[in-house]
């Protein structure tokens, strides 16, 4: 099966992969390297987003851009149109235990950042609907 992930680039040309569904989130997480940055909203109903570069080569501004992308495709944004809380972690912090449903993962530790409403709106305008 070929999985179609969303792909965007940061302003510095780093590739960001995002899931489209529980199935694509499952496939996305399987390909994440332990030293890569992963993002997900603090609430359920979000794509996982993966910055395709080693953590030590990623700037804070690039993490924020990926957070905005993650937020834009989330149910939290769809339903509320407000700032969105995003969890940021590495591939090494992601785990799956038996019984977790498709597309669902646990995270050992994360940092939280806020994707601002105005930045999500700006990003939406650049993306074809």
C-alpha cells in the first residue's frame, strides 16, 4: 500500500511530513528516526508532523513553522479557530503498547508550544484547499 502523506517545506526548505488519518499517522510514525522532531496537538484529532532532519540541525523557528502546519490540519483548529497547543518531542519519545488503537501513540516527554491563530491563518492562505 502506498501511503499519501501531506508534505510541506519550511521557509528554510526542510521537509515536513504530516499524516492525513489514523492510518497515515501510523505509517508516518513508523518511518520517524529516533533523533527527528515530531509534533502533535495537545488534543486528539491531529496529524503527527515530522521534521525530516536530525534534531541538532533544526532551528526553533523551523519547529514553530511545523507546529503551525500541524495545527492547521487539526480538529482543534477546525472546531475552535483559536491558538493551538502543540506537543514537541523526538522519535525516541514515542511508544505504542498493545491495545492502543490505530494512529494512537504514547509520548514519554514533550515540550509544549503555542501555534498562534494569526500564523495558522497566514499558512492556510498559502495552501491550496
